[in-house]
C-alpha cells in the first residue's frame, strides 16, 4: 500500500499527463538497451528519450501550453551568476508565471519546505524535481541528506532520491533541488564485495537514519580537499526496509564524456539517457560505457 506522500505524487503525475504538461507518452514502452558489466555485476541501462529535445524548443512548449506565451519576463527572478541570463527555472514564483499547467506539491522534509513539480522532460516514471521554496545554492550539507532520507521515508521507500552536486550534473546550480522517481537504478544491483569494481568511485552507506552524519562527514572530507572542484552525486533508495545511500565522488572539471555528453547523477547510477545522439545510443557497449565513466573519474579520487 502506497504511503500518503507517494500516493499524492503518483496521482499528481497522472494529473499532469492528462493535462498535457508531460512531454511524450509516458505510458508507451521506452526503447531501452541493457549493457551487462562483468566487472561490477551491474547491468547498465541505456534509454532513448527523444521527447527531451523539446525542452529547449520555446515555440513548441508555448503551442502546447506548457510555457506561458504571455509571461512577464521582467517579473522573473534571475540569478546574476548565470552567464546565460536565463531566469531560474526552479524558483516557485517563476514556475507559476511560466508554467500555468504545472502543479507544485508542497512537502516538509528535513526541517524545510520543498515543492515537487513533475519534470515535463522526464527521464523515468513519476519523475519530479523537488526544489526548495527559497532561492538558495545547490550545495551539499547534512541538512540535504537528512531531507533526502526524510523524503524517502515519507514515500515508504517507493521513490528514489537523486542529488546532483553543483556543476556535477546539476544544470541549475543556484537553486537547491533533488530529483525523485519510482524507477530503480542499476547501481542498486551491486553486491557489497564488488563495490570497488564499480567503474567510478563509489561508497555505499546503509543503516538507520543515523547514517546522515556518516554521509555528511564523508562528503565534507572530499569537498574540503578541493572546495572549487570536488562535488558529489547521491542516490538514496531502500533495500529490505533499510535506507541505502550511494555516494559518487565527482569533480567539476570532468563532467562530460565524448560519447555520452553530460554525466550526472542518473548516469553515474547506471542510467544513460539519450535524446539526440542516436549513433552513440545504438553503438554503446560495455567498453564505451566504461570509457564514459573513466572520462569523468575525478583525477585525485582515492
């Protein structure tokens, strides 16, 4: 039986499909390739998601009613650090001006208020971006992992929670957010004795909620070694009733792979999403997958 928050999220997702806010057809089978890795024992998952190309097509989004053609650009909040001059796509006030069809579901987690909005350019089923109600930077601290564990607990473990470090998969580094989905991730298959053979630096924490301190200390020790470049990606899931935190070391200088593009939290957790690189999708094998991981391996990772 779904927990109350999980049920509300799943119902909201269905409502957003009916309203036309969700791109593509989430009910249709996704073209998927499975690439087993004999080293780690994990089968990586490659997904063809061409609908994601529409997320930058302003005309198409306006014609579908996803983007408000009469939006007041002068009223939109912009972060002065964004070199593109774009408005912040995650500020709730901007969302309400720009996306009239989007439902924002308020959630209290980790002692702060978040708002969950369905990701119209989805990567998986029930894919939401969960953003803070205030415009604060995408920086990791103990409160973030506590909120992630809280979100997972409130959904009864039905949702996985993903955190992308600033400039290490997070394309909006100036507004704190996580992503959630009911889909599993390939890294969850890994056996404890094979963790060291995963193709990118990985540390797995499991246990009761007290693991938040252990995760926070581990991340802090990595980021303090090089505050300008060291970041992390995190995945929180549930196994046999126990919360599991998969922690991936990242470096902002190496985030793009030649045959894949940006490697964020989804990719390092084993899901490679393609929307416009059809030859790379069709030609990928375990050698190219492991090569992509090698290209984004932090140069000074332990």
